[in-house]
C-alpha cells in the first residue's frame, strides 16, 4: 500500500483553497462550450448551452439565455470551469 509523506493535517482547508481561487466578476459574457460536439455537450448536461449562449453572472450565480429566454443556470465557479467565458463589451 502506498503512503503519503504528508500528514493529512498539513493539507489546506476548503476555506483556504476557496480563498485562493480566482473569482469571476459579475457581468455579461458569451459562454462557449468546451465540448467539441452536441453529443459531448449533452453527455455533460450542457446541451441547452451548446455551442454558445449569453451568460449573466451575478452574486455567484450564472444564468444562461438564448433569445432572451433562460435555458440553464449554475454557480459561477462551475461556469468558469466548464465554459470559455468571453466578456461582452
């Protein structure tokens, strides 16, 4: 069995990790799926957004819209990790 040389008590807490994470700013974005095709997007639950949708980020929440209608929402950290977000100027 493999053993780590680090003690579990030396690991950073969730709060410490979150404090170091970059926070995306509130605003309007174009969210572009990282998946290369509709099937992959559907498998990851991103079919409503594929290939791209308008995204509003406010107070840690991301709301995705197409033609002015909300199609999906998630938290901002998930959106930042799973979509390429391009600010709308």
